[in-house]
C-alpha cells in the first residue's frame, strides 16, 4: 500500500507526499494537494451517476461541536480527527471502518475559553510515516501512522497553560523534512507566527513572526518585496504606534500552500488586534498579508497586504490556491488565487507577487469601492475605503451600520476548489453584513482583547439568505454563476474530473452540483456541515466523505449554547434560525455510487 | 393528519392511541403497540427488496452516551428523544426533518451520578395531544405535541435533589386518561413503584409499590393471586427480615404492556437490594415479579415471582409481550411471554397468571436446572438453584465463578419482537457469564448500595461472542434458530409483514434478516446501536428508523469513560473491545428502499 511505501522512504517526506497526492485514490493532505485546489482526478462518480449517490457507512467521532477539515485517506487507512479534545482515529477501510487505533490527548479544558470561534480543528497531516496533530493547546504531536504511538511532541505556543491566549486550530502542512504550523489568538492579542519543525524529531527549524523586527519576521529588507518593491528596513514596526505590534495579532490559523518548483510556502496573516482601529493607528503591517516564504529557511520572498489598517476584522488567512496557465491579458500565468474575507478575490503572480486581478466576488461588498491597480498611483494595491463604512473614521462608541461583508467575510476559512478542467474556482461564500461598534479595551494577557460589539444579518435587498455558492473566473475577476443558499456555506468545496462540485451546508446537506451550478443531489447528514468534502478510491470504487458537526464561528451559537444576539463575537443573532434545522453532532458520512 | 384527529378527541386518550397504533403508518407508542409485539403490518420494505435499503436522512440529537428507545411517528411529525439532558425534538417529515420544536429540560447534573447503567432514556409517550417525557431526575413533563410548550410537570421521585437515589429512564405508557411511569434506583436501595398520573393535569391517580403493606402494594390478599392462589395478608413484608423491604429495590424501570379487553397493565419488578443476598434472607417478595394490575385502580389481579431471593441481579423488568392464540397442549391461549434476565422464557395465561411454559432460551444458562411445573410440588413455579452457583450459599467475600447468565441476563431491557404471522418471537440476547463476589454493604441514602463485585466474559465453550439473536417458540419453549453475534444484541427488534426482522448491534450495524435468520442487509451506523428499530410510512413510502449511540449497561465503559474491568458494575471488562469498533454518538438514521 501507499502507506508502507512511504514508511520505507524516510526523511524526504515531500517526494512521497507529492507522488502520493498525485495518486487520486489517496487524500494525503488536509488540502488534497500542495496547490490547495481540492480537485480530484477521480471520475467514477460523475455528473451522470451522482444522483445515485448513497451512504456507504458512517462513523461518529464521539465529540460534539464544530467539525472542520476532513479525513486523510492513505492506502487502506482513513485518519479522522475531531475538535477539542482532538481525538484522532485510524480506521480500517478493509473492515467497515474498524478502529485500528485511537489517540485522545489530555488537554487542559481551559483552552476552550480562549478559542475565539469554537473548538475546531482543521485536520491532521501525514508525512514520514507519521500523523501530525496540532492540538487546541498548541501541542504539535507526531503519531506513528501504524500504531498511533507518540513519536515526539512539542509545544508551539509560548506558555504551557494557554495564559497568553494562544491556541491551535489549523491543519499542519508537511513540506520536505519539515512540518509547518500556525497559531491562533488574534482576539487575545497574540502576535502571529508560522513555525517549521523537523518531521524527524520535532526540533524547531525556523519561525517567522507576522510583525516585529526584520529578523523575527525573516524579512530581508533588500530582497523581500511588496508589490514589486523591496520593503526596506523595519517595514513592520514602522507602521505601528509604540509597542502595539507586540500584541498585534496577525495570527496564522488558516491554510498553507506550497509550490515545489519555486520552493515557496504561501499563507495569509490575520487581523491586527484589537478590533478597535483607533487603538492602533498605521497600516499595521504585516497583518492581513499574503506571505510567500522559502520552505527551507522561512525567508520572505514577497508579501502583499490586502487590508492595511483593518477596521472590520477581515483576517487575511483564507487559502491561497495555486493555479497554472491562467490567461491574463493574453498571457498564461502561474498564479495564486485568494478569496479574502474583505470581499475581494485576488489573483497574483505567485513567483513575484505581482497583483494581477482584485475584484469583488460578492456584489454586496460595500466597505471599499475598489483596489487600485494603477502601478503609478500612491494608492496602488490599496482598497479604497468608503468613509461611511470606516469604523475608524466614525470612531469609538459609534455604531457603524450596514457594512458588507460582516467580520466573518465574504468567505472565511471554508476552502474553495479549483478545477483545471473548467478553469473555474468554486467558492463557498457568506452573504452577510454587519453593524460594528468599536470601543476602547485594555490588554490583559490571556483575556479577550476585541474592543468591538457586532451584530450580523443577511445582506439586505438580496435573496434573504446568508450565503451563495459561486463559480469564479480568476482571470477576469468575474462571478460566472451564483447559487443562493439560506445560510453561509461554511464547508469546503471539492471539484472532480466527474464534472461535479460538492459542498456541504450549515443545515447539514451534502450537495452535488454540475459545473453550471445545477443541483444534482442532496442528502441531509446528521448535523450541520462545516467540514471539507473529500474523495478517494478504495477497492475500485470512488467514495465521497464529509464530516458533519455544526459549529465554527457561524455556528457558535449552537456549538457553545449562546443565545444573546451579540454573543459569539456578533455571530449568534444572524445564525439563530440554524437551530430550526440541525443540532450538534460529530459524524463522518461516507458516500458511494453502487454501480460505477 | 392523525395528530390533529387525536387532538380533537380529548380525554379518552386510549381509544385514539389504539386506533392510531392500528394504523401501521404511525408508531405512536415507544413499544409500537400495547401488546409490545414490535410487529408492523407494513410490507413495502420486504425480504425481496430490503437488500436495496438506503439511508434516506439522518439527524444528530446533539447528545452523546447511550441512546435507547426510538422515535414516535404521528402523522407528519417525528418525536425524537435523547439521554440526559433528555432533549426532545419534533421533526417535520414533510421538510427533511426540520425542527418544529425542541424541548431541553434543565436538570441537576448530579442525577448522572445516581444512574446505575448510563444516562439512558427509553422514549417519550404520546396521548391526549401531549408528549410525555420522563426525565432522568424523575420529573414527568407533559408537552403540547404541537408547540412543545409545557402543559404540566410533576415530580415522580420522592425528593427534589435525587438524594434518595431515585432516577428515571423508562418510557411512560398512556392508558386511557392516565400516564404510567416507573422508577429506577435498585442499586441505591430505592423501593420501586408504578404510578399513574392523569394525562389532563398530572394529578396522581394511583401508586403501587413493589414491596410493603398490602395497601401500599395495591394488593387484595383474598383476590390477588400467585400461581392461582390468593396471596394472603402481608405477602410481601413477611418475606423480608425486619425493615429491609423499605430499601428493598424491586424498581420498575422496564417496559409496560396493556390488554384493553382485560383492562390489565403488565410489567415486572427489579432486583431486591442489596446485591448481597446474605443481607436479605427470604423470598424478598415482590421483587423479580410479573405484575398484572387493573389500569384504572392499580389493584393487582395476579403476580408471579420468577426469581425468589435473587442472588445474581436478575431484574424481572423485561417486557411482557401479549400474544393471542398460542397453542399450548392443543389449546389456543392468550398469553404473556416474557424473556427474563434469569435466562428463562416464561409463557403465562395473561388473564389468570397461570404458568404455562418456563424454559431456558440460552443453553448456557446454568444457575438453575429448571423451573418446576408440577402444580402439586411445593417448588411449583420456582427455579431449582444449583448450589455451586448460589452466591448466597457460597457466602459473602467468596467469588462464585462461572455463573451464566451474567447479571445483565440472557436478555436485559432490549425488547424482543413477536410476529403473529410466524408465531415466533425474535429475541436479542446476551451470551455472557460472570464471577460474582458479594460483600457486606451498609445503606446510606443516595449512595450506591450494591454489595457485590462482578466480572463478565463471553459464555465459555461457545462461539466466543457475547450475544445471539434468536427465534423462539413460546408454545414449546424452544429455540428455533440462533444467530451468533460478537457482542450482546442491546437493541430492540422489529418484525414486519415484509417477512423480515430488524435489529441493531453494539458495533453499530443495522441488520435485516429473514425469518430463518439469514442476513439480508447490514449497514454501519455512526455509533453502536442500543435503540429500538422503528418503522413507519410517510407519503406512500415505508421507512425504518433507529437511534445510534453506544452505551447502556453493556456500553457503560465507552459511555462513561471507564476502563477498569470491574467498573460499571462489572460490565467494563467484558465489553472492552467494543472500543475497537465504535465511539460515542447520538444519531437517528432513517432508511428506505427507493422503489417500493
Ligand atoms: O485571529 C485568530 O487567531 C482567529 C482564529 C480563528 C481560529 O483559530 O479558529 C478564527 C478567527 N480568528 C477568525 O477571525 C474567524 O473568523 C474564524 C472562523 C473560524 C472558524 O473555524 O469558523 N475560526 C476563526
Ligand atoms: O435496578 C434499577 O433500578 C435499574 C435501573 C436501570 C435503568 O434504569 O436503566 C437498569 C438496571 N437496574 C439494571 O439492572 C440493568 O441491567 C440495566 C441496564 C440498563 C440499560 O439501559 O442498559 N439499565 C438498567
């Protein structure tokens, strides 16, 4: 099996991973592939037979609350993870999902209190014969993939008891001999960083902060570029008042991509903290920034800040999808496509960081008119903020109303998919607006450091729902079609060579649509879906798997039992009616078509 | 719809219930019908097409641990209940299970600590336009079936804070204008009783204790009979030493049946407490007894004690199945059939309590050689205990080994089904033996009052598994066929006019077998099944529904996170390998055959 092959291969884990990932029967990384396309070459399940999709088997994780991410499938084994307490199961695909091993870490439950947006975990990674679990308490643990035994374990966060508000939710990524992890806690004044550990022994290889000195940020003032120009000395600290950058956010809790040829890792940084913009004048670099870093050294090659001086919590952490040969002005370009929380979708040259396209992917977006594309403008690359929606201009203790999108963005962490066949991006989106009232807040380590009261509601004067599932042309920067959904689509999409796209809904439906957005199949799973749809082949049959378990930021009301509308950082009110459709859960549902 | 019809009918709830139950499209009582047959006249899903069974939709209850019982289906609405905290949902069958209302009681979580065998609940009852929920804390609450609003609520247990160890797990039964509930706590020295409340206002109508004075027991010394003879004065207290009967157990946590023609309610009483038999010399009447009581007054017509002076915890609470025209010695008899924990299956005339058949339904049963059937013998009706397996004779602090069945019986609360078509009973059984070491224990209100250390294991020299699913001929007292299972079958069976029988397994499989026990279909649900399989028809299609959620006594290790083999009153060790197959859950899975 693929697993034993890889176990033999040893240290050069990435070669294995690349070849294992190129075998569409497996699903070896949380993101499917390094490019984060979430595209599968499997086509035994396709637009003609998907209507016959059936549930093949199911598995309960034994954990409630938000289940993000999806299982890994490596050879005959499926690895399933769960939110806090982050139980991991190895299931035997040859034996109806019999449990080969189970790992249940003991964690201080106090970490639950410092997780901003539910006790989620976006999945485990595989490499070098090990399964890497990044726990809520920021412990990164390497488990023997065959036995579940702990090979090594390291604490990524700075304190043992979570008292600085650091937590872990993101899925690690294995690149060559390293495993990469981020950090959460932007709502607690955590200063973000991305860290690489050796897969073999857990020794730290490099760490790159999101803000701070050039040394700490692994920035070369001469060589690291922003929109084609070297960033210069102290590019980060210069854009902050005093020491605010030390508690400045820019956490790294989203997805990571990797281009093996360029040897670059891509990811985005989160909101500057606090959410009260008056407390942090300046551009607050490098929060809200796409980073391209050398995989071996962590050195930044280029970066691009999407939302300078954020006033709306538009974290820049959403996935970077690497697509080849996208035709821009007649030229095929190898690009990075990013659907930002701020409602703009960006297409950049992924080698140079050149900004190619920046367009709204929801017409409701109103906080900015455009991103300036004129290279000669002093506004080049900057969104043009509409005064009315500037929570900074309106000031502290003033309720800025009708801002679109809401803080959870036109899209949050729920990953989109890209089909090289249609050259289209399939994007789960939010169609939600907000009122945002900043207030002065003082910092106490380990305490919530938000400084704004929010409420959220469906985008006004639209279809009444809180989401759309759209197809996007990243060359033109255009919505190709848009399928309205009652709630935000908080699940990750999957596109396949069978000419279908899958996604889940917060009510709990798994849906399959054709490339024009027509619904071909839907099934009501036990709980709301915020997991990412996965596919694999076993014993000659294609399967589709998805985790149910309502939660995440959108589902925080249900997940944490909150009912006041401004609770859950403002998300509770908008999604209140979700409780008419679903209840907490934690289940894997595996589908197949009987005759393939 | 049926629901609105019944809402109109008002007080004579039982007429509704009977006619509603006779419409096989509904499933209006936890037991399916008053006779507890769990037989459905539906046959659109049948032995020929059941292989095409598919999952139609699913629903997570938002609660983990053991999910016993099953949903009610009344017209277009399905009512789903959950273990502690006993959430109840009304789901709209016309709208993919959309939640019409949800009721989530607030209960003192301390009750969890006084539930012997997991935080289970066996289901809600319907009558008079109300849904009756019997909570863990012994609150009986009547909810408006349409809105979920509380109509009335009454506390069945004697104290408010559970400090006497009283709890509730059983499903209520509505009979005419009354709703009947039992009580749990035999492991806490609770004295059992059955209580009737008015459906209209929750006023107590009658209460019958399982032991005590004739008045408290609602026994008429002249008219109430035991094996054909009046019981005489003080039939209960006479068989106890001192006041031990006041903490004597005999709880009533199982199932209730009703014969509308005889107007008799049938149920069984649980173990005498403590489990240490040396502390309670005598027959310990009327623990371990089948009771036939007048539905209006509660007066006992007849009773029959199966296990006098219990030495093994063989609670007599298993369901009484009412079957008509069973031919005994050439005569068709209207009987009551009862598969007791003690390993004997009893057939009695349900009008007179005459003992017709008493035979072992597992050849492994060894604690008694037989039940004496000679009416002239002074041993008439009594099991003949084998000295070697007498924990009383062997005495305190002596480990009596190799007793079959184990304390959880050849069958526990998991209900059997009866098909009037085949005249056979389909019985989920345990194939488990035990070591039992009694020790002296003193009583403290609200504290565990068990006085024995147990360990359990598969019946030796057999197929190695811990269960069988059997077909039983109650006229002859013979096993017709027996299908081995790896674990005890802790789920309730369902027989249908489609010539199939359904049951669930602790690993989580829903299975369909034909009348000869051949497996026609199996499907792995999210978690181990200890729920009871239910069927209904909606919009012209037959459905099969079952709750998953491993737990109950057999699954207590998983449910409560216990690992020491003698924990969980001895069940943890025997079922330890269950964790290789399943994890905690709480899901409803609804199946159908697409082309019917
Ligand atoms: O700033 C942070 O550190 C941080 C962390 C997380 C997280 O780790 O889940 C979220 C966010 N921010 C956030 O802004 C956000 O919208 C969000 C949504 C979710 C989710 O899983 O649904 N997590 C997070
Ligand atoms: O004596 C009692 O009051 C009492 C209560 C219960 C219960 O209420 O669940 C069980 C038992 N005993 C018992 O003996 C037993 O085997 C048992 C199994 C289960 C279960 O749900 O799996 N409950 C109970």
